[in-house]
C-alpha cells in the first residue's frame, strides 16, 4: 500500500472511531453480509467452516454469523481509538470474574484464553482495568494498521508481548511472577510453534505455547466478550474449562481445543468463521489423511 493510501486508510479509521457503537455495528453487519454474498471464495470457506463445525446450521445462522464478522471489523475503531474509560464502560455485564480472582489470589499465574469470537479485542481492556494482564501480540500485515493496533491494545493495565522469542520469555516471566496472561488459543502459529490437533473434526495446526503456559499456571479461564444486540454493549463471560487442561503438552493442546469448541457451540453466530483456522503455515507438512 502506498503512503497516500496508508494515510487515507488511517484517517478513515480515525473518523470511524467517532461514530456511535450502534452505528458502527449496523454498518458492519451490512458489510459482513455483502462480503459473504459477493465473494464466492470467502463464502465457500466461511460456510464450510461453520457447517462442518455446527451440523444443521441453517441459512439464518450463516447470515447472522456473517453479520457478526462484519460487526467485529467495524467496531475496532471504537475499541481502539475511544477513551479507555468509555471503552471499558461499554462492557455492561460481567459473569464469572470470581474465577479469575480466586486463581489470582493463589499467587500463581493465570492463563486467560480468548478465541476469535465476539468482541475479543475488548476483553483485555476490561481485565486490565482490574488486574494487569500481558497479552500475546502478532503484528498485522498492513503497516498502517500496526500503530493503531498497538495504541489501541497497549497501556492502562494491558502490556503487549510480541509473538517472538522475547515476547514468549515475557509471558513465561509473567506467569512465574503470578500475573495474568491473555492468548488467542485458535491463532495459527508459525512453523515449529504448534502441532496438528483436531478442531471440529478437522486437523488444525494449533499453538503449543498456550498449553505450555497452562502447565505453569494456577489455572485456566475461557473468556468471551458477547456482543449484545442493537449496540447495547458487551457482556464479558469468564468461564471455567469444561474439559480439564492437564497432562502433557499434546493432551493440553487437545483439551484447549475441546474447550474452544464448547464455547463456540454456545455462541456459534459470534465465532469468526472466516478466520483461516485450517491453513497450513509455510514449512509445515500437513498430516497424512486418515484412511
């Protein structure tokens, strides 16, 4: 992207941040449905991911899931650029926070797993306003978006750890020091940083870092920022894992995937089905088909 195009994109992003959340989400819903309708390639992958994971998914669910994907995109300017107190105030309901407080009180680290669903970007903002948290961070491909993302995510109780050796050491140190660590457990890792594991019946290259961190922590909590209807804000859910995250690294990876699946099944419309969860990173060999 040229410098001029980058400046235009950044300016548009900043302008969008001044719109009310309800307006942004309404525009996002339209955009999400249009992209799904107009892009055959996107639609094929989106629909395959959703229908293979949620048997019996009908056209209404697919349509609503496409709308939520658009809402997730358009609400980013509001989450990243608005004053932090206003963003935190957008979380109008919180359930299960006592799970985090109980584990944190033990003096050992806590791993918070937030899949690509709902308003996952707002989760760290609320958590950081209560207890400092260090969040794994992967830079975006678009250079113009990087400063906006870093500005929107960092500060006010939230620290960023880059997805590299230095960042991993920071996460490990945070856990050892009894702090909170936040990770997107369904983010596809780079070659050598993951293993193939079942996700909704299909092999998905899954990070091992989250599993390693859970082995050092007091416990694990699943986090979901539910997007409420009509721009009313968000309800943040802190949920104890349905499947105990224990055993060796491979067993923990499998358990994390099962817990992500359980959360997605509860709120299928709000998972970002267009995310390339099943892609094969460069240098990684796909597993042999099961006969």
